[in-house]
């Protein structure tokens, strides 16, 4: 059943990605001021939203781990963190590619840019923390604390363009009077959000399966070590 659902997800992902990129290049109009480079928007924004989704899963799973000490929540948090870091890395790559032709610079210490970099550093630190603590329980607890507290930066990134003057344009979605997108742009954006969300789910499922196999392998190794020690004592 899991294998079949995975195949269905992969097929849906392939179709959605083909539709998304087809709409980006052949359906969405070219923006009048920025020109064709604005089409990075349809990749950049869904990447950012799905990075937030990943860190939201980290937050929830970390909170559940601290409440229950159930290892499955720790595995879910770790898997989501790795995929979230991947998506945030791509956000930090696509952003400057978009910025250079429009702003004339690759990087500026804009509030949203800076907070996104901080977000990336928090969760890279989360992953590094897990690498350098040997005790599984202590590692999981400390990582969960970081996973919960680090999420504070997510709403800061989201609201940065609403709270401060930034290089980023004002919100085009839920931005109040005067905001909004051309209907073709809006349709393309939502198709891209759906496609990249399927990509997130597919990567998360695979990473979670790898983590489950690693946990089983460690359990078998521990059992074998315990049996060896018992045999040596007898």
C-alpha cells in the first residue's frame, strides 16, 4: 500500500511540475516592469512557503517529542528539518538571481533577506547539533528545544515586509487595498505552490523512510551488541 501510494504521489508530482513550468513559460504574462526575470517568482515563493511548512512540522513534532518522548516525533522533526533547509537554501539562491537584474545587487541586508538567512542558520545549527551529541535521548531533547524556539523566526520572515520598509515589494497576496495579481499570474502561482508542495511531501516521505530504516538498523546493532556481551559473560 505504501509503495502504491508513493507511485501515485510521484506520478502526481511529475504531472504537477510539468503543468507548473508549462504555465510559467507559456501562460503567465511577462511582468511589465521587471520583465521575464520576474518569472523566478513562481519558483521562489513556493520554495519559501514550503520551507515554512517544513519548519512548522519541525515545531509541531519537536513539541510532541518533548511532551511524549516518543522517538517517532523526533524522526519526523529531523526529516522535516532537512527538507526545510534544502528549500531555504534554494530560496537564498533564487532570491539573489532575481534581485541582481531588478535591484542591481546580489545581496542587501534587507529585513526579510537577513531574517531568512538567520532562519537558515538556525536550522543548519539544528542539524549540526544532532551530529555532535552522541547520547540519542539528550540529542533528541536538545534538538527539540531548538526546533520549538527556532520557529519564532518564521513569522518574523513572513511579516517583515509588513512591519518594516524593505527592498522586497509590498505583499501581492492578502496585502490589502491595491494588492493582487493578474488572474493568469495568480493561477500560475497556485499551480506552482501545489507542485512544490507535492515535491516537499515526496522528499519528506523518502527522508522519513530513510530515518526509520536507520533507527531499525541501530536497534538491530544494539540487540546484536547486547547478545554478544551476554554471550561473553556466560
